[in-house]
C-alpha cells in the first residue's frame, strides 16, 4: 500500500484497508506525492526508487490510496507505479501511435513482479471516506461468492469509441451460458446506447464519453465496468466521465486512460481476457491488468483484492461433502488427496472442467483434503 502524505484522506483509507484485509504494516509506504494532477518524471524517479527499495522482490501488486497525482507526465499514475516511468509506455505522437506491450497480458502468472518485473497497481479511488468504506466493503463482500451476476457489452452509436466491439461480442458469446452475458449492438443508433434499471450487474463494458443511467442499476459485489473514451482515467473529475463514476454507482473496479490514447483497442480492457482470468480465481487487480496489452496511459481503480471466484464453496449433508469451484483448468488432470496421519493419499482422480465444477466426497472422515495437478 502506498499512502500520499499530502492527501488528507489517503492515510485513513490505507488504515481501513490494511485492517480489513489483514495486510501487515510493513507493507505500507508513505510518500509525499503532492496534490497536483500531474507529477513530473524527475520527481517521480525518487519515489519509484523508494518503492523498489521498500517492496523489493516480496511484493507482487500495489494499492494506492490517493487519486492525486493522476499522471506522471505521459503515463497514468497507476501504470507508472507498476511499470516504472519509461517513454516506451507513452504514445510518441501526434499522430496516434501504439505503445509498448507488457508481457503479463493474458498470462497465467500469479507472481507478476517475479515473472514480468511489474507490480500491477490499482487506485482505491473515493471522493470521501464513506465511499472508500463502501468500496472496501464491496471488495470484501465479493470474496468467494461465485456470483451468478449478469453482464452487458454494448456496441454504441459512437463509432470511434466502439473500436473493441469484436472483443465485446466474443466475450458475451463465450460466457453467456455461465454468466448471463448480453451483447447489445446499437451501432446504427436505432435503439439505446445505455443499460438502465437492471439488477445484479457483474460486468458492463461500453464506449461513450459519458454513460448515463449507471446509478439506476444494482451491482454485485466484485462488479467490473468501464467505458472506452479518451479521459476516463482522469481522477476525480474528467472532461468526459471519470472511471470514479462507476465506483460511485456500485461497481468494484474500473479502468480508464488519463492521457489521450486514440482508439486503440489494445489500450483498453479486453473482456475476452479479463473474464476468464477473473472467473478462474484471479483478484480483480490481476485480471484487469492481464486484459490491457498497452496499459501505460491508463489508471486502474477499485478494490484490488476483490476475488469473487476464488476458492470454493462447500456443503455437507447426509454423509456427502460437496465442493464447488471455478479454479480448475479445463482439461487439466487433478488428484484429490486426503491427509492420513501425515501422509497424503489419493482418493479421487479429477478432470478440470469449464464453469462451476462440483466435486463430491462420500463419508469424508479426515480433516484435510487437497486438490493437486496430476
């Protein structure tokens, strides 16, 4: 956790989050980051060195508890903290250009700093302490719930901001059976660009400068929502609509660019990557970062450790123990083992399946069981 000592509420948010998540105090770093929207690269260099010195090889991801600064010159603040400042992450324009690609995109890694030298970073964005507490509560409340929430992906009448429509369509096609995903194509403008008055939203992906009506929906804890536009990553306010608005409406995480990105789909979340990683048990900071191939100009916001699909739900009745999980890799062989007087013994062979996989054990007589890859 990084605290901005120049932001009066940053320390209080960090206190609440460390306590709620059981994060040790030695994982807290205080830096005087200032109160201006932008931090120049020279000043950031000292802070970046302090982050590396404090966290070393042991910390794999970072949470920021301040919305200022929102940029480091041509990079989003969360991107700069994660990646370190480097112009390769900035578009060399105008004209519009791509940026560097990060190696953790669509990766199965669970140790991004160890494997890729990057600590995925998310800003616990909130305009006041009440909203911060609500955000933290939604993250905690999502853990291990295996929600059956609904999702919407909208190709809007705004053609320039619908450049990722193919990934929206692909995600809804692939996940409709498991997560009740709906693809809306309003590219011809004959219908509505908006999703309003819907219950139980878990995902909402769209492309507009401003997305009206989001507060009319109800949201599952752990919900992810974002809109493709140039300045969604400007915090707390934007010349368009800030990603903070999604959190205030009830989502648990969002993303937006703070520097003009141009409409490159790779600079924005790909739901075809985000959803499967989230569904398989990644935290939201892991899954979200894995879904953006060119993250240098962006800011990830939300409760970083939200993990609605992590772990397993268990039940016992009439001698039958049932375990439901989404973490097993489809097609991967596994073995269920039991601890018998200090020695692990195989009791069942399993095959990973897509979706909510149910495992049953008849008359479980021992205290400890585990599932390992074969």
